C-alpha cells in the first residue's frame, strides 16, 4: 500500500475540511491498532479512521462502520473519556513527516490531542494532554522495547527523530552542494535518502518531471511538487493495472507511470477507503488459503503414511499379529509414552519373562494417535481383503462376456444374476454404496466405499 507523506497531506486536508467544528459522538476500536472517531453536528457527520497496523498504517475519512468487541479495550475507554463530547479544533500534518495531529477542545476541562505516527511497524496512536504529556497509546513503548524513545503514560511526548532535511528550507545553492557530496548516487534514491517526506515513488516523480538528473533541474522539479503540497492542489488518481496485485491511490497524476493505468478520483479518502478494504479482504483470503493448504498437506502426509503401512501389511500378512500385539502393548501403556518420541521401550505382556520390547513411533503424532494407528491396521486389513473379494466378484459380470453369478444365502435361497447392483445388494452392502458413478469400475466403487467410511 502506498501511503507516504504526500498522501497524508491530501488526507489531512480532507479531514480538516470535514471534521473541523464537529463534536465527537462516538469512538470505536475495531481492533487493537485501529481507531474510528465519529463526529457530527445537526447538519453534517464525518468519521475518521486511524490505523497503526504495520501493513496498512493510514489515516483518512471513511464511510464504513466497523463494529468493535463487546467490551471496549482500555485505550478505547480512555479515548471515550477524553474525547466524547469534545469539539474538533484542527487537523494538520506535522512538517513533511507522516505524523498527523488532531486537536480537541472539550466543553469543560483541558484540551487534548491525538497524534498519529504512520511509520510502518513503528506506527502508533498517542493521546496527549494540553501540557504535552502522554495519557495513553495504542502501543505502549517501554525501555525494554526502545531505549531512545519511550511512549508511556505520564511522560512528556517526544516526537520521532527527524534525521532528514526539510526540502522547503533548502536553497538552490545548498541543494547543488548536497548533490555534489554524492554525485554518483541514483537521483531518485538520493532524494529519498536526503529529504524528509520524499518517498521512493515521489522521488521517481521528481526525477521524471525534471527531465534530467542535473541538480538544477532536480531542485526546480522538487520545488514545483512542494508547491502543490503547500497549495493542497491535489488531483487523486487510482493506479490499476494487471501487473499490480491490488489497486493503489496517489494524490496526483504520476508522469513516470503510463496514463492508461491512472484513473481520476474525486477524493483520496474515498479511494483509499475502498482499495484498502479490498486489499485487507484479499490478504485475509490468502491467509485462510495458506492455513487450509497447511492442513491439507498435513492430512495428506498422514494418509500417505497410513497407506504405506497398509500396503506393507498386505504384502506381509504375517505382520498382522505383530501389529495387533504392538497396538495392545501401546494401548496398555500409552500414558508412559512421551510426546514427540521416535520410539519407546515397554514390557512385553505376551512374553513369559516380560522382556522389554522397543516399538518405533511417529514423532509428529500424539501418543494416542500412535496407538490408534497400530490398532486400526487389523480392521483396515480385513476391510481391504473383503473389498478385494467383492471387486473380484463384480468385475467378471461386466462387459459383453460378463458371466452370471450364483449366490446362495444362509437360508438356502439361490439368486442367479450378472447385475452388479443386485450382487452388492445380496451381499448386504449398504444401499448408498450400490450405485456406480460414471466411468467407475468396481474397484473404484470399493475404494470410494472405504474412503467415505
């Protein structure tokens, strides 16, 4: 998501025009890092959304009404205590940084301000009083998290360090001198690394509008773009192309991108509100897809192990008794099996001297799952052998050379038929399994029967 200082300036201008003079009616906190402030008067209403989420940190107007948890979080309760009923005095961007300040004036008591720092994983929403002391924050930052800057209730608010220069205060001569210190660096990257508020996309736009990487042309192009910033002369566009995973929003047309992927929009907040919600939904779908794939792979691995064990049992029938004994030994002592063990040594109750026997285990399975895995082999082997017998009986009835079968019941009744469904019925196979699907062989039917069980 593109949300640089230029985008914040456009959102702050829209929020100032919509919120100034309104009364805070409600404060919601849909999640731990998102705050919605509903403001209204008799004639109009507006809602601001502030998010400190590392992936979607942003501030803009919104029309959505996300619901919060039944019990409001502590920070939400603090905001309601200080903001509800207060009037929005001002909304402004601090310098050229991604810091937004909203000032509130209550009917009685001291004024407060909400400071929203949009800095990726360091983003935060901080409530300060009139004296500049922190009342609370979405993220409380103690000394164990940051030794240089803490955000704690009762302490004075300290703005983030600003190591970069303010381009508005740099003259043409100073700009040329700064460029001369690093003349071989890529112009767009140099602008981003040197001046506050210049993001990679804005640095590329400065270079594109300059037409060359000469210091004089770069400075003039930067000055003109900063003039748009100061005049709030924004012309929002929606960036959409097949190569982009999601649509993006920027507050002015970009000359370094093709015009065909840029679509004008009436307001930055409106466009951001829609595109970010779509991106969040897509991200949630991707997360769910990843989780389901993990579960499917885990289940497939388990089925593959079980199928290998069953094939081994069928190939070596003499192992059935050994597996039955192993299952009974594990069942009797499964509480002594440590989790994650690859093997366990237990006394053998089938041996007169109770000599210990070592049993191999699947370390990724729980102790009870290892017991069930061994105990199920004998029953599964019997089912498979019965299924193979049924398949052999039905197979020879199919086709132009299909043969009749004579079935004799326990009461002496005789049925002669070459109809597979009748044979399955007389064998007391459940009715729901007696229908062959299109292009399905008897073996497929029997395998499906076992799988559906």
